[in-house]
C-alpha cells in the first residue's frame, strides 16, 4: 500500500459561539500551533432546514442553548456570507485552507459563491439530492461527504449519483459514526477497508470523520487508508455547547498532527537489509560466531 501524506481538517463548526473574533482565534491556533491543513465551519439556513415546530421548540439541552428556542439558538451561531468571506480571507492570509459544511441548498449556493477548495456535506443531509445535484452542476471544487447514519445501499446510491454526473473523481467519502462523543466500540474503523475496497478507484479519496475521544483512533484510521482526517476542534472543551466535549483542544490538535506525520514517515519498507542506522549497532552488538 502507498500512503498519501495525512491531511488534517480542524472542524470548528459552531464552536466559535457566534463570535467572529473567537472564530479567527480558532483559525490562528489551528494553523500556527496545531499545524492543521484546513479548518471547517458550518452554514445553515435554519428557516429552510427546520419546521416551524422545530424552530419554536426549546433546545433539548437548555444549558447549551444560546436562545430561548432551538431556532434562536441556531441563528445565534450562524455567520453571514460576508462573515464567511472574511474568515476565508483570514485563512488565506495565514496559509490554511478554509471550508464549510452546508446543510441545504441555500447554504450550498451561498458558500459555493466564495469558491472554497472543498465543500463538506454532513451525514445528516447526504441524501439531499437537490443540494447534491446543484453542487455537481454549479460548483467545481471537491465535494466531501460523510457516511454516518447511512446504509451501505444509500452510500452506493450516492456514489452512483456522482458517477452519473461525472463528478465522482471530485468526491471524498468519509467513514463516520454519528454520535457525540462516540464510544470506541462504535467507531467501526474496519469500515474504512470496505469503503476502500468498493470505492477507492471510483472516488478521489477516502477520509475519516471522528467524534471519539483522544487521538489514537485517528492514527489507526490513517493506517487503514483514510488519509484525510477530520476532527472537531475548540479552544476549551468545557465551553457551553454540544460539540465541545467531543472536540480536541489546540494541544490535542497539535499532537494529532504530530503523530500522523510520524506515522506517515514510519510507514515504509526497509530499502536494504541493514539500514545505515543499524550498521553501527550491528558492528558493535551483533553476535559474532
């Protein structure tokens, strides 16, 4: 197996708490301290995504809510297209890739207007074929899709959809389990092998989107062949909000990038029976008959 260089996406999502200054600090730390390759936000049109009943309902966990209703909570955490443009420009200044997950067609159109390198489709809406079709026809960058809470037949339908539109070679498919956080027994890393076996030659890349704790699982995912690793990321795991507890803090992100780089360098075959570094030890320590 030939391993591609690991590519780490620090998913900020809504962990900025609706504050663009915090969003920029998250970008800054991901780049200069964490050494990530990309950051990713989220964009939702909540009036399109939620029913009136869902919009007006209280947040299921009021202690994490930024509004009196779930709709108000979601609106508080939304950035405008102009703010996303500002964040993308800030990423470009720092030399880190900007991206965003889009949850419905309106948001897809808005973010596509910024022409990011890639757009992410969350597991929750990977069957929104209206949105996927619009992106296939109008957006020229990579399209990344998570496969949490998605059946094997549904995954096949998604790949077929992109193949029919001749966009499958711009598609990155992520192994994912939808939960926050996900117990290790439910991560199901070996599904990466199934994705590679079935789709490696039909799509651009295989990735892994993790919602577990720690960083050991990500190294294993990379070793199994998912060279794009996405992890939720925050400045403080104790902050108010539902995603912080399953996120990495800056030091965790830094260690993840360090360990993935080390693993990439280590995944080689010996080019000769006795390496140069071994030769000195062989002469010194090897048993001589």
